[in-house]
């Protein structure tokens, strides 16, 4: 049984999506720390930020598209 990728996107699109999710994740983690890292709100924001920042790990790059920029 072969594994199918969850999603496949163009390399350029992947790079932009990766940058945006990382920045959004850092912003959520920062908001969680500002809210108080030990509070429920802080923990939820921090965990949400970590999940968002690592969400592009599950995407694959479509190697059939050219990577010229």
C-alpha cells in the first residue's frame, strides 16, 4: 500500500504558505506568552501557534512544476 500525500502544491506557493504559517504561529505563541504562559488562554494560544507553525510539514511539493524564479 503506497502512501498518498495529504496535499501537493507548487514550490513557490509552498514557500509563501510556509512563511505565513510560521509567522502566524510565532504571533500566536507571543500572544500566549503575553496572556500568561501558565494560564489556560496562554496555553491554548501557544499550542495553537505551534500547531499552525508546523502545519506545512504535512504538505508535499509538486515536483512537476518548474522552480524558476
